C-alpha cells in the first residue's frame, strides 16, 4: 500500500465547514452559487485522487491501493474499484447541479428561502457522503457516512413536502433505509467479533473460518435495500417520482449504485461458497430485472416508469456480478472477468442514460405540469432538443447499438456464452436462466420506451397546454448534453472504455490473463467499426434526402391515417391501449385494476366520468403495506391512552416505576 501525502481531506473539511453556512447566506442565489462552487471543488479534489490511483494501477509501477493522509491518517483508502465509483458519482453530481439551476427557478419563487438553502446544503452533503463511502474501510465510519447519505437524500426527496404523497414517500424511504442499516450493523458486528476494529478487512478472516453465504446474505440484504433488488425495492417507485427531477437523476444514477458498490466490496473478500452465492445472485437478479421492466410497462406516471427501469437495470448489473462469482466457482476466468466488467460498465452506463432520461422527463414535466403520460402528446413539436435527448437515452437503455447500453450488455452476454462450455447440468441451467432473462428484459424495455416516446413526444396533445410548452432552459440542455456525449462515445469507441473497466475487474476480483483479456476485447474493435458504419449510413441517408428534396416544394399536412384520420386527439392510441395485449398476458402475475363507472337510472344525459387503470405491485401491497397497515391499526387502538390530561400521564409514570420495582424485586431484570 502506497501513501499519498497530500492535504486533500483537510481541504475537503474546510470546504464542508464553509458550505454548512449556506443556510445563513442572505439570498437563495448566493446559496446556489456557494453550493455550486462546493460541488465542483469536491469533484475536482476527489476525481484527481481517483484518476491518479487509476493511472498508477494501470501502469503497474506502484501498488494500486493507496492510503490518504491528511485529516485522519489511513482512514481513507482508495483502490481502482473505489476510484471508479468516485468518478461516476462526481460526473452525475455535476450534471445534476447544473440541471437544478433552471429546474428550481419556479420553486424558488414559491418556496420559503430557508427551504431552498436546506435543499442545496443537503445536495452538497449527499455528494460528500457518496464520495467518501468508497474510500472507507472502517465499519463505524462507513455506517456513519451511510447514514449521512440516507438523511441528506431524505431531505432532498421531501423538497415538495406540501404535495400529496411526497412526505409519505420520503418517510417510507427513510424507514426502509434504516432497516437496511440494521442488517449492515449486524453484519459488521458479527464479522468483527473479537477483533480490535470494526472493518471490511475483517471479512477475510471471517470468510476463511466460516461458511461464506450467511454473512454475504446479511450484507446483500443491507446493500440490496439501497440498490433496489426484488422484494427490497418497494421504496424506489415512490421516492423517485416524489423527488425533484435532478434529485431523481442523482439517486437513480449514482446513489443506488452505492448498494452495488457495497456488494462488490464484500465480494472481494469471498473465499468459499462461490457456486451457491453466484447462483443465488443470478436468480434474484434475473427476477429483479424481469419484474422491474414488467412493472415499468404498465405505469402511467413517467417518473415511476423510469424508477421501475432502475430496478430492471439493477437486475442487469446483478446478473453480471452473479456471473462473475459463478465464473470463479467453475474456474473460468473469462466468465468471471466478463461478468464483473459488464456489471461495472453497466453501472457507469446506467448512471449516464438514466440521469439523461430523468432530466428529459423533468423538462417535460416542468412545461406540462403533469407526470401522467396519458395527458401529454406532441411534445416533440414544442421541445425538439429534449425529445432527441430522451430518444438517445431510450435507445441506450434498451441495449440497442450504437449507444452504450449495448456494450455493457454485450459483455454480460460474452460471460454467459463462455459459461455454456461447462458440461454440468447445474451450470447450463443457470446460464440459460441468465440468457433468457436478459433477452426478455431487452425486448420488454424496447416495448416500454416505444410506448413512452410515441405517446409523450409524438402525435397530438391529449390535453390543452396552457401555456404552450417551450424548450428547456440552457442549463437543462447543458445538463442533458453532458451524459449524451459519453453515451455516444462508449457505443462508438467501446475498446477505449472496456479495457480500463476490465482491468479494474481483474485487479479486484479475478487474476489477469492476457488470453482472457484478448478474447473479451477482440469483439469491441469490430463493434466500434460497425457502430461507426451505422452512424455514417444514417448521415448519408439524411444528406441524400436533403439533396433529393432540395428543388421540391415541401408542404405540411395531417399525418396519413391509412384512409382514416382521427376526429380528435382522444381517438389516438393511449399508453393503456398501446400495451393492452401485454397487460392481459401478464395479468396472472401483475394485477391491473381499473375504476368502475356506474350510471344512475335517472341519468338521461350522464355527466362526465373519470376512467383510469392502475397496476398493483403485489410485493409492496401484500408484503410491505399489509403488515404496516396492521401495525398502524394496533397503534391507533393504543391512542386511547392519549387523553391529554396531565394527571393521567403522571399516573403512567408511577405505574411504570412500580412495574420496574416489582421486576427488580423478583430478580427478573
């Protein structure tokens, strides 16, 4: 371990102390400026350290793990895996802050000044907690930073606390995160029993002397609640829609990835039970991915739809991790390396295209003032740049070339196909489950985003826009352009990005082999050439079209309707009708409900009625909400003791003291 002698952490401490006084600044604009300076300063300091670590690791001149001196010696340790996540976090935090400058303008007018200042203060502390988490090995400080991340993100989620359902969504998120915290606390306590310190580093000894899967399960539940794996995901579809769009982009883009980081960090210490753990992670990830996209298709709230797609992509990342662990179990380094590399690259890719999609959706919502896609339509005519940004994100998240989503999924497919060479029935079944689930996820994602883009951006408006939408502000456009650039570059030049990610995977999880790296890297050059050719073909087609139409008079008119044009916008396809056949097929798994319309016998001319459909997340309604509602009912019955009379409360105290005295006398306590 080499030591980086710098005062980085001291500088960060000074920055944070200054930033903490944001709330005391006289104006909201001053708070925004100081917050921006802080976000960029923290990103610059920590990114410099991360890049320096990666350069050192790739050159092989020094050990890749480094201890950062300054604030507390040896407390902050950074390796290539930590550096990778730090860079992702900082990139999304910068784009999120830039986006907020325009997005929050209307809120600044109607929100109390102190609440805007608290919002930016929480944004800064969220970045701080996320950046230092990958650098912490000490369990106490790790859990402290984890709690800071939860509290700061909770404040950001409830920014619109006066909106219906926002506070409830925030409290649900806070409670579930503390449940995850308890699992992590238990895991650290058990693994560090008898040790001088509570630390990740104690896991090596624990895994060497005990069965690995029970401890891994405890960590997986704790970190999986943050990531949003199946059954542990129920906070996510409510928190993302409730939060402002830049916060949704940050939470989905990078915050939930800290759960992935935690799982990966624990995985680096595994010493046994690889087959069992790998199989379990593959199966739960396959269910997570398929269930997430199945639920996403049926959503009418565009932000809730994107939230379920975050669950889907966590499933894809989990597939890569599971394949990496299983590859180690069967002794196939290509399966392991490609799986881990695919998981890491998809972590990066998802942070890019998901933040892009949330930013684009937020731009639309800020103009039409609704998240219900059934009330939109024709937005591309008013907001062409936002429409193109959303389309690029939609293509990328669907895993279609020539954008980045295809590259990471291709790496995971590479891991799967190399795993088919194992002749054991157990292995073939697992690989088949992986392939089938990833194929199904890709097809359903394409269906979902075809629906969303066509209903929101194409056709005619389904409701009257007052006032008419206009293109998003410059800062919003810049924030969307930032992720667009790497989304395209990774798709066109995959070999430039896959090689370092593969090196990180090999340094953290599997031994490096030149043969394995060459096998994984070789297709990337051909994919880059094919993607560049596809882009060139599209450009040539556009130029030829312009050339052919140069001397012709172009007229505009209504869209050709195959001999019939809809009378009005209400006769267009809706989001519900678009996926009606799909909804009927999935009804045994996902119940789709609808409002019932009744007409009275005396209604000769019936008045207007509201008809709407909804899908039921049975995990949330049956497993989470039912026990929670039962507990609420029990607590309400206990409210009879809250009489409001002082003498009754004094009596309760006396009775409690008598009870303690009796139990002590009987030596029960």
